[in-house]
C-alpha cells in the first residue's frame, strides 16, 4: 500500500494527532532509564536465600566475600560460579523494607549459596544475574586464592586475569560434544631421551611424573610437547601447555592438530580475538575439549580432570604478568600440579636457575639426552674474543671479524644465515675492562652503575663506591658497550649486495623464512624459523648481552643464545654458530659445551651462598620517597627481613614507552628490596598485604607498588 492511500481525507484532522505523538515521544526520551531493582518487599528464595559474592574490587582491604539476599525470581539463575551485579558502598543506615539500598552497581561472582548469613544487619539484594553460565568453579577459585596469597594480591585481581570478559554471542552458542580419548601415541622423537619413552608411558597410564626437560636443539620440540599431551589425553585426563608467544603457540597447535586431528584441543591466545577466545575458553570450561595450548593467560584455563601442566621456555619475560599481582606462569603451574596432583613438565632449550632448583630439591626429575645425541643435534659453536678482534684487520675496519665474514659466506652457499644483535636500549652493567668480571658492591653484592658517567653507586643499596678494584685481577678500569641492529643490517647489505637481507624485531616479527640463501638480522626472541634450519648463525656483541644490569643477565644471555643456535642445523649437516664474546665468560663456555644445566647449577650454588633468589624470597616495594618510608615504617615485616635500599628508580627513556616499573613522568620514585630466607616467603607476602590493606583502609595518602618475586632486581 502506498503512502498516498494511507492519508486521511481531511488533512487538518491528522496534524494534531501527529503533533501529539511527537510530543509524547520526546517526553519519553527525556525520562531517565530505570536503575536495576532493589527487590524491595520481594520474596526471597525458599532455600539458601543468602548469596556469598566476591565483588570486583581489587583493593586489598576489600579482599573478602560479601553476603547478599537472593530474590525468589533470581533463585534458578543465581547458582555458584555465575556473574552477578550487586549494589556496593551503601551505608548501614540506608535500609528500607528490610533491604539495604543505595550504592553503585558493580560486577561480581557468586561464590556459594548459604542458608543464613553471619552478618547481623540487613542485606542488600542481588541486582540481577548477568548470565546463568557458571564460569568460576571451585578448583579455579581455590587456585586464584592461592595465587593471590603468594603474590600479596587480591582475589578479585587474580580473577580478572583468570576469567576472560564475557561475550554474549559466544556464550549463546553450544559447545561441541567431547570426542573420545585418542590412542596412546608412539614415542617418536622422545626416543632420543633416555627417560623420554618412560615419561610418556607414565602419562598414558594415568601417572603424575614431574620433569625438567632440557630439549635438544632443532625443530622437534613442538611435536614432543604434542605427544606428551596426546599421552595424557589417552588416559582420559586433560592437558595444559603454556608457551611464551603466539608464534610458539601456533607451532604446538599445528603439531597437535597433525597428531590428533581437529577438535581435540583449544587454542587460547590474544591473537584469536575476544569472541573466538571466549568461545574456546567456554568449550574448555564445559568439558568439550580437555587439551589447551595458549599463552600466559591460559595458565588459569579450567581444564576438566587436569592430568598434565607444561610450560615451555619459562625464562621468557612474557611468562610474567604485567598486571597485579604479577603472577608467573611457572609458579602458577607448580601450584596447579601440587594441588591437583597432576604431572608437571618444564621444558626449554636452556635451563633457568628456578628449574635447576626444582631438580636440586627433588621436586622434579631431570629429562635430558646423552652427549652422543647432543653432538648430532647441536651445531658447532666457535668464539671470537677481544684478543682475536684486536689482531683482526677486518674487525678493526668493521665490527664483524674475519671468522664471522667467512662463516656467512660459507653458510649462504646452502641456505639462510641468522645474525642475532642485542636489542637497542640495553643499559650494560659495568665490568672489569681486563677480565670482564662484573663490578659489584662490597656491602650487598649488588651491581655497580654510573648514572652520571663519573660516580659509582650500588643499584641495590645505593652506597657510593669510590675505590673499586676488580676482585679477580685487581684492575681498576671499567668498561661498558651498547650496540644496535640497524648498523649491522646496513653493513651486511653492503657486503653482500646480491643476497636479500631480512630483519625481524619488535616492530615487525617474521614467523618463518624460506630455505633460500638470505641474511636474517634479528633481535633476541624475534628469530624466525627457517625451513630446513639455518646454515649458520652469528651471535654478535655477546658482552653487551651478559652486561645487562640484572642478576640473571648471564642466564638470560645463555637462554637467548641457545634459542637462536637451536634454529641452526646440526654439526653433521654443517651448521655453525659464531659468537662474538670473550671465551672466558661463563655463559659463553656453557654455550660452547652446550651445557645450560651445568651453568644453571653453578648459578644456583652462587646464589645460595650470597642469599639471592630463588634460594631466598624477595619483594620489591616502589613509590614516592615519603610513601615508601611510611610503608616500611608501619609494615610488620618478619624479623628476619633484610631491607636493601631504597635507591632511585629510573624513569622511562625519552621516546620509549613506559614500563610497569618505571617512575611516572616528572616524578621521583624509589625502590626497596625486601629479602627473607627460605621458608619465610609466605610470611613476607602476608605482611606486605596486611600493611597495604591497612594504608588503603585508612586512606593514608599515596600507595606503594608491591611486587613479590620481581623478575628484575638489578
């Protein structure tokens, strides 16, 4: 019907009606939207009329449960684990009709239903149930509480990391039916390890072995992780693997899909997008899939009947969360293995000091290959020290020595060549110019630094050092060196004009490169995988890697080098690695022998002697000088606590994004390190949490930032 046929025969009669309709529409638009009901006078649920709720308030003084009344209309949906909305912040005097009213709406989780509350006053009612989907189960709640207590944080903050944001579209779709368990896989490349087949059999038989796995170099580790997961699934249990980044997750995802087919596992990474990631997470929570491969946030994945937790490359900084309370994947998975009595696998081509401590304490057993297998898989490693550089005419004219040039030429005949250059912005630790021994404080053994290029100060306790001499050789001269990647790429491009030069770094990371000859210049951690492996690799400016101002600089340098060298073909295939660093440095010697475990053991022994983590427990407290001093004065720390510092916190460098530990622009912050002996870590965390909660409840001005087990302590 046309609009002309709808018109009235009398135009004047329709106009007043249209005007009245317009006025009514405007009047309704100005009416404010109604707030959620307070259920005043509404009947309560006949059974279990009290809901215990965790409100989404990360403040430590509110780290507790609050009781709310359950209206009868919400009885069916208000089940433990669902998301709810409640009114929070109303005073006890705002009571009408037996219900507390007022306050702002806030999200929360319904933890449990009770017959009665231990609170004697009037209860506010649940405003509404956001979704009837139970997303917070008892196991996840227990784990989140343990993580919050370990890191002196709040339960609400941990759940912010553990439970992804809701997506209504993903939630409305059903998850697929679970597939039957797959058959137990063959050992495959696990045969290269003496205890590898036995480890897989234990998983397939329902056992709970704990292992620290030093993986052989080469491309096989994703398939080996996939076989460990498949063996666990064959026992009817679930498996969880956490890797540092999306590239590693993609490799394990492809290996697991090739081994078991699609539908047996979920991939949880930030690259998936919110809807897909939440849909995958729901499939895990509902029990549709029992295997998870993911990045950091997947450490909390609610896998049904968990039988294996695994972490790859636990020394990568991506495994440490940048949001409060800053949990680490390794520690969270250790808690899950202990509480859930499931298997634990910590793997990597290198070995962290924390991994060595797990073996040393007997909590986990080593899983390594013998030297014969290592000789087949590892490339040949050669070194170029300062002595060779001084005698090398090519090195004086350019930054690359003759051995490096020759290695590049030989490698380009059969495939791509990798060149690893330290990231720009590394602030090198000072060391002896003659023997490269790190310069440390005589009082606390902290690293020495020269902020003004003249005076030496300790980065831990702040004491000045006016008469430093090397404890190893007696020299009084120091050195520091910083180099970047762009100059290297330009030099190589001029030296090999017919060969393509590819770069991989923070701004643009390559996933893979073809087998054709090419020069690949990469910063540490961004090395792409080469099809068939690299023919050779150069590890440049090794001293700058070892010279970072951090306790674990040597360990981190060795981890970066082994990760890059593992992408090179084995020595029988002609693979060669040249590292430009002083051969006497301990990490360099460990790389030449390919002995990261021995290096980690020696580091652990030294830290035990000096009282450094992980033998001791540490916490970093950062804030303005006044706030930090007030906090340290009022906190009831364990009597055995040793306070190091405070020392100034450097601000963000111009042109670089501010990191989580940097002082805000224009402000001066200080940091104190609190150290306790083994066995006192829980008491220290509890004391720090109580002191922070007390300051928050009193409104005592500026707050301080607490980080238990800081990844970098100088």
